[in-house]
C-alpha cells in the first residue's frame, strides 16, 4: 500500500490536519505528511486539491481519491480502511454507528470553530481588545465542553461504570468521533490562558476522557511528533 498524503502547515501548528493523521496512525495506515507553506495554500496548485485554501487536504494514491476538510477525510479513512471496526461500529449496531457522525459533525461545527475564534480574539486580533468577542467565544467553548461532559456522564451512568473506568461518547470503545476532538483539546491552555479554565474541576468527565485518549499509543505518538515539529520553530 502506498502512503496516503496528508497536507499540513509549517511546523504543524494548526490542529485540523492532525485529526486525520491521528486516525491514520490509529488504523496503522501508511501516510506521508506533506508540509506546505501558508503562503502557498491560497493559490494553485494547492487550491486544486482544496478550493477553500485551507488545511488539510488528502491524496490517496491507492484509490485515486483527493479530499479536503478534515471531517470528510476522517470519514473516508474509516469507510475505506477500517474494515475491522477498530474505531467505528458496524450495521449490527446501526444507531451507534450513526451517532458517531453526529459527534463528528459537532466537533466540526462546534468545538473547532468556537475554540478557534477564542484563540483568534485572545491572541491574534488583540489591537482592539474586543472583550465582548473574547467572552462570547470563551462562553461558547465552555458550553461545548459542557455538552460533551454531560453526555459522557450520562454514558457512565447508563453503563454503570465507576469513575476509574474510561467512558466514550458512543458505545463501549474509543472511536473516531472521540479522537476527532483531541488536537483541539491540546490547545486548551492557549485558549484559556492564565488559569481561566480548571478543566478537571469544571468538566471532570471531559478531563478524564481527554486523558484516556492521549494515553493511547498511536495518538500519543502523533502528539509527541507534533510537539517536536512545533518546538523546532
């Protein structure tokens, strides 16, 4: 099998390309990270891969498929390559199989955009000190974490699990839906600087959930590599 190409930005600073990279690593797929300068993503030839001029994009030479948007790439990798159902469920668990899609869409429409806007107004667009925007996106980010936290707690109660047992968004195992949240979660210290978020106290289920995911060998490997790339700036 030829390596699947996944496009990423300089030093891997953006969280979205790491979402499908984590999935590829978890599935044991060969892949190649193609590093592309941000100055090149808004023009050809990259916009032929991703007309939105954002990261990531993917080329699978094995199937002659090119895709963009991290969620679409995750769906593709799961549908085409997760035949052993490592990170998903089969048609014998149809409702759970499709609930995973709800959570992936929630990550894409909720966590990613709200976390990203909080970073933007806190650290980048700072000349006007738009505190109302900082507060709005901070509140939204916490609301989203609350949705996940409450859902995990309901899952724990439903399954009769102790606080020491891992709990997942859907069913009885870690899936692509859970893992899609990881790379943005790692930025919580940047999103809420100066101790403005006590994750373990405010969202204990979320805290334990994330801790269990980043201990997974494949996910840990990707995150360690990402840190090496970022620190190499």
